[in-house]
C-alpha cells in the first residue's frame, strides 16, 4: 500500500517494512537479531530459528522492492549476548548473498549495549536523526524540526475484534502528523498497542496484506 508521509511516497509492505521508491531504500525497524539466543543464554526456553526467519523476511522484502539500500531504524542486534557463532554465521551468509546492498544502521537503545555490528557485515552506523529528503530517519519516535520522522522502538500494534476470545493483536504502521512508527521487523519481538489520536493513520499488517484501519 502506498501512502504519503512528509511529502514522500512510502510503500507499506506486509513483511513489516516500508519502502521509499524515490530513494530505492528499504526501512526496517527493530530486527532484534539474536534476541532468542540472548534469552536462551539467560536460561529462558524460547524457540530457535527466529534469526533465519527474520533474514528470510528481509530477503523477501528486498526481492519485492528491488531496494538498493536498507536503513535499519535501530535495534539491529538485541544485546551483547546475541553474538553467538550460529547467529553470526547466518547473518554472514545472508550478507554474502546480498553483497550489492548498501546497509545503514541508525543506532537505537539496544545497539548502545550490543555494540555496532562487525566490520565484515559492511554496515554504516550513524546516530539519529539520519536525514533523507524531507524525512528524518530515527529509532526513537520524537519530532525533529523541519522533517517528518519515521522511527521504530515502540513495536506498534492494534487489537481487532470484540469479545476477549475473538480478539486479534496485529502489528501496524502508525502515522501521526509529525512522526510515523514502523512495526517491529524481527520474528521474535513483542508488540505494544498504541492509542490512536485524532487524524492519525493506522495500517494493519494482516498476513500477506496491509490494510487501512477504518477511519484512516
């Protein structure tokens, strides 16, 4: 689904990413690579395979758009405990298969603890905001003077349905007047239900579709 934000066309993808056709740039928020292994190292039994699922979704988004550049809007890595051999090998294999892509990380709060990714991943790391046309690409969703902010951090979601047993919690794109928040991209991330203010646009990711919430 194509929408306008900050005078720029923003293509909302069911892979829970957004694409800027004018810049051939894919925006990905909160990948949290290595989160599952971080939890397992703390003794929490969580499923494996989430890094592979995240990387496959990333490949699908690149293939669907023809993007030349990926900007990660913070929290690419989950923590310092994410630096496991199997996780590193999976990302290295993905990077070799997409060597032509330019990668940029706008550092988020988790990145400050996890550290920058290794040099062999070829990721340029910058602090927020990263200006691109009329947009300010950030991790934290807070206004930036003279620009429309696209950010992550919150992992926005909506609840649909009536009775408790019939409700669905789904990730969403939440676009306000000055700040837009992308859904969390990673396969193993939580979601936070955001209140919807007057005039705010909400687009729900439902399977392989993105749909506008009624009233958007």
